[in-house]
């Protein structure tokens, strides 16, 4: 019985982990030529360590001001809490190593910004309509 409950707990953790990964999707400006990103690429973009697309276009990072999609992206991709992510960026700005990402108040603003800004990279919830922006899967 103990073995069964351990297996059940492990299975439910795996299902929960899979479901969380589907809570968001990354979007880019339609002219960005990438068709997929690795998790490391997404992390490096979010942390400002990758600043240009393959064709040399500057990456314009946009983040949501808060919410479930923001929390899921930050915790799953950067392995930080939203508060740690915010402090990380403030330190980057203070030390002259980076410029704060554009902060979007909601998903509609995020989609509009990404759709009109060359090189833009952002994220929204999995259920959001992304008219005008290109969805890029993370593999």
C-alpha cells in the first residue's frame, strides 16, 4: 500500500508539472525568424543574457506586471520567484549591466506591444489569443 501511494504521489506531481508548463506561451514580433526556442534560450532572454536574435535584431523584452502567466514563466523558466526576478533586474539596472524590461499591465497590452515592436519577445497565458504576434514554442 505504501508503494502504491508513493507511485500515486509521484504520478500526480508529474501531471501537475506538465499542466503548469501549458499555462503560458511565448510570443515574438512576426518578423522574428525563429520557429522555436530552447528553454536555455528563453531563460537567457528573460535574464538579459541574450540580447540579439540570430539575424542581429535587438531583442525587446517585455514582461507582464503580474498574474498567473507571469509567475509560471518566471518560476519555470528562470528558476526564480517573481520577487527575485524583479530584484535581479533592478540590480542589473543599478550596476549598468542592463535596461529594465518593458512592463505590460495585461495580456492585451503585451500582445499589442509584441505585434508592433520589431524584435519583441514576451509571453501570455496559454489561452490568450495572440492576433498579430507569432507564437514560438519552447522545446
